[in-house]
C-alpha cells in the first residue's frame, strides 16, 4: 500500500473504502487499487498487482502475507529479506531488502 498516487502504472478507481489498522493502532482508509512498477538496479522492473492506494500515507508498506498468498516464499535472516517463487529453485532466491533500524527497506 502506498499514499503516492504517482507510483501507479494503473489505478482502478473502484472507490474501495477499506479500513486498515496499522501497527501503531491508527486506522487508514484505502480508496483504490492498482498496479505499481518498482524499478530495480540492473534488473527488470518488478510489477506489483493489487496495491492499495491510501491517500495521506507517509510510508509504503508491503504485506508479507499478501506476498505469500501470491505464491512467494519470504525469508528474514541476518538483516536481509529474501524471496523466491514457491516451488522454484532455491538458486532463484533474490535479496530484496535489508534491515534499517526496526524496519526492512526494499532495494527498489
């Protein structure tokens, strides 16, 4: 989910009105859903489907649950976050982020 409308390649404009409770117990409202393309250094862009648009949200969040539901295995180990398509060779695992304080930042 993101509050940056300009990140969307496509936006459905479906007027969702989905309430999301954040880790600090604040509730935010997602109003649309769309596709975001994340640019990666020396790799093809990574398309993320079903991204929620939450106006006013200051940080971008990716749900590990949602990634698992889409068929990816996600691993957090030694200050890194990695993922690969479930059932694919372990050699296809990519480091997609690193720990930064109490959060993980994606390498996009």
